[in-house]
C-alpha cells in the first residue's frame, strides 16, 4: 500500500490536443478515490497515465516515494481492473488469477496460497477450474478483481469495471468492491461516468470537466456544496435545477417571484435548486406548470416549467401533467452561482432571514 500523488499532471497529444491539464491530487494510503465526469473529460486518460499505459507530458506522478513517470507498468506496483475483464479464455479461473504471479517467478506454494485466499474472499472457490466462458458477467469481473488482489499491489486502478453489467448486478458489485477495498485497505483510484456509482463508492470524489479538476471533496460535500454549475448539474439525481434569476431589493427573484432574502448586490445570478429542497404550497410560492411525472414508488418527481425554465420537485401527491402547482424553496438550502463564470457564490443572509421552510 502507498500514497499516490499527482502534481500538475497533463497530457497533450500530437497536434496540440490537450486531454488532461494541471491535475493535482493527493491520495492517502488506503483511500478510495473516484474520478467522475462525462465521456471525454479525461478521466480514463488520467488513470492510464498512472498505470503507465499513457505517457505523461506534464507534471509528476509518485507512487509512494517513487516518481514513476518513466517506469513501465510492470515496475509501478499497481494492479488494474478493466471494464472488459481481459481474461484469457483458454485458461481456467485459477490460471487466470495466477498468471501474473507466475510471470514474476513467485513460488508455486505462495501462488496457490494467494489464489486460494482471493477465491475465498470473492466466493470463487467452486469456479477455480472453470473457463471464463462458463461464468456470468459478475463472476468474470470477480475473477478480474481476484487477479489484481493476488498481486498485493501498492494501488488498485479500476477503469469503469461495472459498465458491462446489468443494473441490478452493478448495485451488488458496487457493494462487493467497497467492502473488499475496506477489508484490504489498498489505495484505490476508480474511474466511472456514473455519478451514483461515484457517490456510493468514494471516500472522495474528483470531478473532471474538459481535462481539468472541477472539484475534489467527500461525496456529500460535493453534493451539498457544488463548486460550479457543472458540478451541480452532474452530481445528483435528479440533477439540480439551474435557473436564470436576479437579486433585487435584498431578494433572490425568479420570474418575478421572491425566493429568499440575501445580502448581495443587485444583478443576475444562476439559482440552483435541488428537487428535495422544494415543496408544494397552497398559497404563495412560484407557479410551475407540470409537464410530466416520474413515478418512482416511494415518491414521484414532478418536472415542469417556471416561465420558460425547467424545474424538478419531489412530491407524493396526485398532480398530473398540465396542472399548475405552486412551489416554495427552503431558503437555507438554495445555491447561487455567478451568471458569467458558473462558479459558486457563498450566500450571505440578512440577520433577520426567514426561517427554513418545513
């Protein structure tokens, strides 16, 4: 196990195409870090640079006390789990798991012991003599994880390992990966575009946008205090509603309706509202025309229009498309962003601010 440090790491391809720029991340020994962002944001490129599968054109990568920029993948003491499993189809599960150790010249008795222990942890004991084609997708992914575990690396790298699994299996495999990492205590760097997967797995999230770090923080911190409109829209389901608003007369105004008192200079802002921080009211509030309803069992999400802007509200009533409802926001839970840059604006509240909506 080891600390993993990235300082000013960048990747520029031929022709001047910059995939990653100025990434600084300090990953503590035993920490589980998730790189999350949309397709093309540079997260897999960054992971491959740590693995040694892509060259680093700027900055430094350290694994423990070693600068590894020029080291081959085999010299970096890492183990990588891919989304396509990368198993040898002609080998048994046992031989797939043992392959890397055999290439290193590890004694047979030690190989057998490590494979048996990994198989026990992953509940693969009864499948050791089977070929990959005789296994389910989840079992194949566990074999790929077992092959990484037996190497006892300084760090695990995961490149969207669950993307080929169905929704139900992804949930169970998320739990398995997290429990396994906590048991082993191995430093882990995990890539996904699935923000729910990122939220449930990570000790800390690294949100990437256009090859740059947008925000680093614990999942709930990122969710509750997004640093930008990009993070606000990407993290959370349903996504935070981002709406053009103004500050006028000490109030946040949305489509001519007062939302909450603030102590800011007048001017345009972007107002961010989470669906769970809104409620329907019979008097006052902002009128919203319901466009469609997501029925989710325990609750439903109303999607509607406030003027020509979209808004989502969680509710348990019986509202229907075409109906106009009135929505009030918890004034302590709204978010403000600079209208030009999209960066978060810390909210300053007047001394006599309204009590939270209950």
